[in-house]
């Protein structure tokens, strides 16, 4: 089985770096790129064709909600996993309505994230 190709999207460089470091230790996950906002996420998804986009909700230029909807419209087989600090019900509902495949709160056990990426 080939590794899941992952695009990491978060406006905080340190978060992207930590995710890259952590997830690069998992054998069947290949981080193919990063983006700092929703607009970059859409561009990078088109160029890199990832299997999974790991996406924050609150970002400049275009929110994770908008980026999720556009990515799912253009690339319906790409899984979008929301990784955010926003753990309130309205955020979860809006993310899922935007097309997100999964919703994980930052600080959750790493294995939860790895399992969602590997699906």
C-alpha cells in the first residue's frame, strides 16, 4: 500500500513545522507540501494532488471552511481533515457542512490524527 500523500495547512509556521516533524515519523504518511492559508491550500492541492488535506479553520485570506468547500468541489476524492482549537458544536457542524471528512481538536491524542489520515 502506498503512503497517504498529505498537505498540511495552518497559518502558524511553528504548527506546520511540528506537524511535519511528528507525522514524518509515521511510515505510511508522506507530507507533500504545506500552505499558510486557504488560498494557498487550494493552489497546492491542485499542484500536489494530495490524498489528504489537514486544514486549520481560522486563517487569513480564506477560512478553512471556504477552503474545504472549494477543495471538495474540485477534488472530491481528497479527504479534508479539520485540525483546530475551535471545539464548539457550531464549528464542527459548519466544517462538516463545508465538506470536511473529519474534525479533530488540536491537543487530541496524536493517534486519533494518524488514524484519520490513514483512512
